[in-house]
C-alpha cells in the first residue's frame, strides 16, 4: 500500500467513525457502566434515599383509580415522576411480619416471623437490615416513625440509626365517632394536624432535608396513618362527602367456595375483632367506615406532600431516590372482611412507587405482579453497592425496560404454612390444612370464583404451587406480655 492509498483509507475510516458516532449520539440512550462489563441506562451511584413507609395503605390512590373517592394528590405527584406498581404485594399481610421481611430481605419462612404476636426482633436480629447495610456502606442513617414494627413491643431498633426521631404515640380525641371496638373507630379528631405524632415526624425529617450532609443519606420516614383509629381533622373527612361514598363491590355468598381456613380469617374468628363486617353493616355504617379510611389516607398523603415539597426545595431534589411503600393492603368489606390478616388481593396488594434520578420511562404504571422483597436488592443495585444477603430480586430490569421479562412470582405468607402466589393473571392460595383457592384476574378481578377444584386449571395450579417453599422455619415464640410487663 502506498502512502496515498493509506491516507485515503485512513480518512475514509475516520469519516465513518465520525458518522457512526454522531448517529449513536442521536439514537442511543445514555449508557452507564455497571459492575462487570454490562451497561445500564440508570446511573448507579450513592444516591441519597428518601424511604417512606405508609402503614396500612392499600391501593386506593387517585392515579391507580382503584376507588372513585380516593384523594391522594401527593402520592399521585410521585407517580408522575416515577414508576407506580399496580400489583405490588406484601410478603406478609400484617405489620410485624411484613416489616421484618421487607427490612431484612428475609421471608417469613426463613425467619419464623409469621404474625403479629411474635418476638420479631429475635427472628431477624442476625440479618443485616436495610439501614445497617447502608450504614456499613458509608451512608448517614436517619429514621423516624414506623419503619420496623415498633410501638407496643418497644423496638425502635436502637443502634440501627445514627439519628432517630421518636415522637411516641398519642391517643387523639374525636369530635364524634362510630366505634365498634377498641381499635375499629372513626370520626373527625379534636386535634389539628400539628398535634399528631406523624406531623412531628415529618417535620423532623424536613429539618434533616434542610441540613447540609457530607455523606449520602438514607432518610426513613414511617407514617402511621391510615392505620386505625381513623380520627383525623375534619377537613380530611370533608374531602370525602358521605353522600358520594361508594362501598366496595361484593356478591352474596362469596365465601361459599372458600376453604374453612379462609372463612375463619374472613370472620376473624381467631381474633378479638370478631365479625367486624356484620356489626358494621348491621349498624348501617359501611359508607362511614369507607369514608374514615379514605379521610385518614388523605391525611397521610398530605403529610407525604409536605415531605416531597421539602425535598423539592432542598439541594437534594435531583440526587435522591424516593421510594414509597405500604406494608400490606386492607379489606373494607370485601369477602365480608375488614382489616388485613388474610391472603386475598385486598389484604396483600399495597401501594409501591419509586422515583430514580435520571431514569427514563417514569410517569408510568407497571402492571407486573411483584412483591416488596424487591426493595432491598433494588436499592442496593441502584446505589451501585454489592448485593446484600436477601431473598428478593432486584427490579432494576423492570425499571429500565417496562417490557423486560419477569419470571419471579409475588409470594405472600400469613401464619406458618399458608401462602399466596400471584403470577401472571392468577392468584393461588394454599392453606396449611390443604385448602386451596385459585383466581383468574382477567375474568375475576374481585376473586369471587374459586377455580381450585376446576380440572381445566390443574396445570396452572400445579405451576403456581411449585413456587411454594419446601422448607419453613418454625415460628419464633410469641411475646409473653404478662411476664415482660408490656
Ligand atoms: Ca367466592
């Protein structure tokens, strides 16, 4: 090759490279290096994390349009700048086991924490929790409110936080109330917003957002409402005029095709909350109950709005992951049931939203069924940290590509040996005594028709059953309140 040919070829090659580079600049997404040799459209670095838990929040939010009377403008605002998972499920439909699982990444059948009467801390203390993990990786850890299960058993998880804002518990007074027992009660409160511990917790968190932080921070804010009792200021009831309230759709005899264990849970026979639904309906107060829940959810939403506004007015607006989750769902009459403590859609389906700085494809609702065991590994991956010991799967692939394949079922567990699996359009429930339910959400979104005995679905049932754990930890001991004096 003479020098002229060489120069011409080199010139042609340089032009080709330039053309290719300019094409790729206009047609490809921004790419970031990840661990290993792969690339990602999400920048993985030590983002700050605003970690918000809203207790007992089901999916009655404005943007999901699951209840016509829901008023949650602030959660909807987060949905606009993030991804909201319509089919997100709690690993356990009760505060204590749900939080034990979510916060440590270990499922109930691994820890033995299955229900609300147990000494949960002894079941999980050997596992590194989310705040401990981020502390070990150089984060400044701040928390307030109900993140782990706390309150009556006194565990605000001392030592897990560099700073913890503890505002205790306040029994508020009501102007008038409908009361069915110690906890199931609703009506406008005498107290105004500022007097609620939740309000003070959020104020404490806002102060932290206004401070200068030298390290990345993890700020956990646990809002107690809409947990019972539903006493919040009148203005939140006014958002939901009683004449407009719609009660959930039900059919008579829905429980006829439900196995014995499901029926027991529906009526709370094993609990002190006996026959809530019958009592509420007999008193003509179903609408009022729905109003109470919606009002209290709007109160929680308003508190979240204060937090979001403070973040937006802080230097951390563009470098903070926002994650918001409810710990489980809530029945308000579906399956003749109130509260949680069951394995149906309403007990287990909860709100779950995430905003990631710079992520494309936000402002969308994702319909993939996932469970909240995704939280721990997802946060670790988004912040570029090594994978923690956990039982869940990171949902980063779903965040990057809404059409990404997802072959991991959502699994829910309540009391030892009882599980539900949500996979594709189906829900399969297996009770420890062998009882089964199967629902197809394409034709039956309210889970009215149990298909478990229908031979046509034998293969589906077998496929879902195969996801159940083969080994299950013994239940750890219950608290002995009389001995501990608690
Ligand atoms: Ca039924």
